[in-house]
């Protein structure tokens, strides 16, 4: 998984953000469904790497509670949860 993350960042066509991997942490929450804990190296046709950009203050709540539909204010593109295939699309 580490190699996939590093490769995705290095191969991003929009290099102007100058992103660099400093640390990777794997979080497993006890209440998540079992299928989320399966090894990502398995050939699951429905699994893909997506990126999510967020404000620093939202990281801990996301890690504790998972992704929740946010309130009406403070949304860049309107109310919703947004993910992208390119890491650069999530850069603030």
C-alpha cells in the first residue's frame, strides 16, 4: 500500500503542488464493516484509491467518526463528500 501511495503522488500530472510523502499511518476503526479491513492487494474489482482534501481541524473527527455529511457552511463545492482520483485535485 505504501508503494501505491508514493507512486500515485509521484505520477500525478500536476506537479506544481510539490507534494512529498512524509508519513503514512494506517487507521483501523473498530466499528467499520469487515470488508474495509481486507488486504487492498487482493483483486477486489470495487476497490480503488481515492483522495480527500480537508481542513487540518477536520482530520481528527474524520479519523474518530468516519466521513459524515457536513453542515451547509464551509463547503467548497456545496454540501457533500468529495473524493478524487488525483491527489493534486485535493490540494488546498
